[in-house]
C-alpha cells in the first residue's frame, strides 16, 4: 500500500498569475529602424554576430494598458516596473530601469546602447526581461503571501546565437590501441554516476577516433548520404546514454537543470516515452523485459531521427539529372 | 591589445599532439590575432602571469604530483581566481575574455604547453571542455574562463578586498550552483548565497536536495535581480527553513 501521497501545485494555481491583463504593456525592438513588437524572440544569429555593436534596444512601456482584475488584492500604485538585461555568455544580469508604474504615466520609450556596457560582451546574445513587482516601500511581513521578489508580470525578449541542445559533444582523441584506431569510429566512456546532478560532459564522454576525423567531416558534408550515416552512428549512442542515465538517475528529486538526467527527460518527451517506466524496466530483474525495452528505445530513437525515412529518399545508381 | 586565437579544429589537433607527448606543429595551428590596437599579447607577457600562477600551483603539485585530488579542487580553484582575474582584466577587454578562441590558445598552446600540462594535472579525466574545446554556449565550463569570470562577476570596489566574494565558495558551488543557474546572474544574490553557505556550513546533500530546489522553484515565480543584499539574505533563509 502506498504510504505517501504527493500533490502538485502548478504555476497557474498561484494567485500572482491571475492579477489581470498586461497585453500591450511592453514591446521591444533591438534595431531602432524597426518598430517595437511584443514578439519574444528578437533574433537568432550565428556565433560571431556582434550583438554588442549591432543592437540598440528600444523598450516601450505603457502602464495604461494594464487592466488589473477587480478582485485583485493589489493596486497599480503598489507596483513598479523593472527592466533587466542578461549577458548569456557571462551569466551576468544588470538592472537597467526601476520605476513605480504610477510615476511613469503614459507610454514611454527607453533606449539602451549595448556597446555602452563595458562589463558585458554579449557574445552569445542577450535577454531583456521586463517585470512588474511590488514597490520597495510596500513590502509585507509574510514573505509567502507577498515578497518583493515575486512578479505579477514577466516577459523575456531574447536575442541569441543558434545552438543545438546536444545530448553530447564528441571529444576527438587518439584511440591508441590499433584494434580500435583502425576500426572504431565513436565510443563512450562513463566518468561519473551522478547523472541527476552533473551535466552530460562530466558524466559521459563520447570519444571520436581522431584518425578518422577528416573522413567524418567529409561524410558530414556529403549531401546524399552523409546525414543518414551520421544518424545511424548516433542512434546506438543516444540509446545507450538514455538507458544508462535512467538506470543511474535519482527519481526522488527533480534533476538539476542541465544535468544529463534533465536532458534525458526532455529527450524522452520527444520520444513519447515515460522515463519512469523505462527506468523501471532498465532495473527489472527479468532480462527479457530489459532486452525488449532497450530494443523498443532503440527503435524510438531511430524513429526520432527518421533514419528509415532518410534511407527511403537516398538516390542510388548515380546522380545525373534525368 | 590584439590577442592570439586558436580555432576549434587546430585546437583538437594540438590537444591530441600534446596528449601523445609531442609539441604541436606550429604550421598546423593557424593561430591568428583578434582585437584591436598596435600591441599584441604573446608568450612573453604570459610569462609574467605564469610566474604568479606557479607560486600558487607549485605547493599543490609538490604535495600531489600525479593529479589534484577532487577533495582539493574547490579550494585550489578559489586560490587562482585573483591571479587570473587581475592579470587578464588589466590587459584585455571583456569581449576578448569572452572569446573561447583566446582561452584555447592559452590553455593548449601558450607557454610551451605549461597550461595544457597544468589542466591535465587538474583534470586527469581529460574532459576537453576544460581546455576550451567546447561549443560557445558552454563557454562558462572552460577552466580559465571560469576562473576569470568569478572575479569579473563579483568584483566590488566598495569592499576592502574587492574580490572577497570571488574567492568564497568551492569550485563545485560556483560551477553547479552559480554559473549554471539563473539566480547566479545577480551579484547581490550571489553574495548573500555565498555568505549563507559559509555561515550555515551546509552539507552537500542539504544544499543540493533542499536549498537549491527551493531557490529554483522560487525563480519560476520571481526575480532576484532588483533585490538588495539584505532582501536576498532574508529570502534565502526563509526558503531554506520553510521551503516554497
């Protein structure tokens, strides 16, 4: 019999999420030539883009657009707006603006030149967050009901470099042993079992055979079957890492953000698999259950990567136009 | 000042050459200069840094000649912060110090591989990310960049020792609970957090299983960016004692 009952509280159940409507309250542009917009993705650029010199932020705020609910326990004059800027590369946040809403009055435009912020590089892009919170002089005694750190409205606008949330990076090394350096392309090395705490690169290394790297790069850029081959190499690695991670994971607590466990849970969602079910099967005493679950996982990973679909569209027998 | 850079492919080659006990061939490195100005950072300037660095490293290397034990990692990482931060912040702008290509050059090529050897001693499991062989999104995981960043984020000229907070806290706390966390972006919060850890002497379990989950859950509801040190300190204590 179950001795413990768990309850979940979702964000939408919190009082502070139902204060009123903030539609039209804030809009941002990263280019003074462009009109401000409520769209949260400002831009996605390749690494090397000079965000610092190319972007001039315009933030438009309009407190008159806020419509608080009649039964809201908070009044507009209790609130302030805060604008903060985050440098993604340095994990650094700077407060740009703090003002009581009632002191702003109508629509106001605020401009910020990123290149005036010497302490930031913005190499990986930036985030501009606009939030509404309780004014400093309105703090309450009971921190759980109302603390100045709580927000009644938050909107994040992002400009960042494009990057894949990869499950692993390949470490290209000399395999040494001729049996491996002549015949093995990729292999794994497990470093730590704390998969729910540590990020993937501290838990498992995917090692690539340095001797074959140039061929690997050529294969990667082969438009006919390069991706198909690479996906086939990735399938067993992804299956192995997922399987082993779930075996080692601590399911009693939420995993640390960016830990391997955290990444694998996200992957399981994409695979439409119940991670807890896979974990139970991976730890099952019955070897038949383990083998069949691993086989199913492998098939799902193939499906996610569409390896069959890729094979179906490969053209054989020459590439001359018909 | 211009600074030397090493791209990813030559870095992989050079890393492996050093791992095989060879000096990488200069022709294959394609080192290039970035930045602006007439001066250029070279190994000559790095020698000044190396001298200060060696003064810190040598006692540890004498005691642990094969590799630095994990138990000493946090203490050691805190000791080098000032030396790394002060030297590089004086000569290069933040843009250069956010550039992985520079840290790759420093970690793998410069000083005839001294820093490559040092990193191997510090990270005997050879995870290449520590040498800068990493995607840009993982820049904060690169060892020397991380050491400099601790100083850069926490430097406070109003304190008797402006780097007081940069030196507080072990390597694991910084890596897992500050640099990888959203709440690690706010300096006053980080100060209060480090003071709280020092005062309470929390066990690793208490930190990972109680305080950090409570802080992370709170982040979903709010922001620490605009809070004072005292407000952050009170909030941390409340969340630790009472949970969300």
